[in-house]
C-alpha cells in the first residue's frame, strides 16, 4: 500500500479498484477486537495493528482523491480508520507484542510505528514521543559496523533489521492528504 500510494502521489496512475480491493482485504483480516492478522495465520502483533490502520488510511485517502463513483469509500472504512486510540493503549517502544514469540520483528515494528505516526500527524503515542524515543533506541542498539540485527528474522536479520531501522530514521512518509 505504501508503494502504491507513493506511485499515485508521484503522478503514476493507480486504478482505484486496487485500493478498493485492498480495503476489503484489510477489513477481512480485522477481528472483532480490531486486531489484524495475516490471511493464513491467526497471529497478531502490534506492528500488524499499526499497518492495518495505515493500510486502511491509505486506501481511504486514495479512494477519496480518486473521486471515482464506481469505487466509493465503503461505510465500514470509518471503523477501520478510527483505531488510533486502541493503538495508543498498546504502544510500547521496546517490543512488538506478538502472539507468536518467534516473530517479534522489532525493527519492522518500529518502521510500522513511523508509518502510523507520520500518517496520523501524531507526535506521541500514549505519553511517548515515538520518533525521538525511537531514534534514541536505534542509536543505542546500533552495532559497531553501523547495522541493526533482528535475530527473529533469521539469516537475513541484519540486512532486514538495518533496512527497517533506516526507513524509520529517514522519516520518509508523507502525511495523509485526504480521507481521514
């Protein structure tokens, strides 16, 4: 969703049907407690919750900007995009609360926090300035060679951990332009 949004905002045409289908998918993987999971898994995590909200917001933004009567913003979308208060309650910087202990993916989680923070325009989740605290956390956990390792990502943990840490640090997400 993030890449499709960036393409659309850069002027590349993205069919609104893509965002409509994606929004339906996000709705289908959201349980009654507004916890998101992957389609083939019952596992949930704080990162999935953040990115579920982000995906819903992006889809609503893009459908709103498209102004295509064939693909209107569906009524259930307002429920999906208004989950920020629940995220405030579960946010913590030092861990990605996951129902699968083998899938913590901490640096991926920090990147999902960056996405949600910037898109929402919030400087704090709960009482925590997520960006300043996240920067301090990343700097204090950076290896001497400049990398970040996430052992839960297996043999690619250093490469992926570093990628997600840098995505967080570069603060590249643009705020929402419509629809929230």
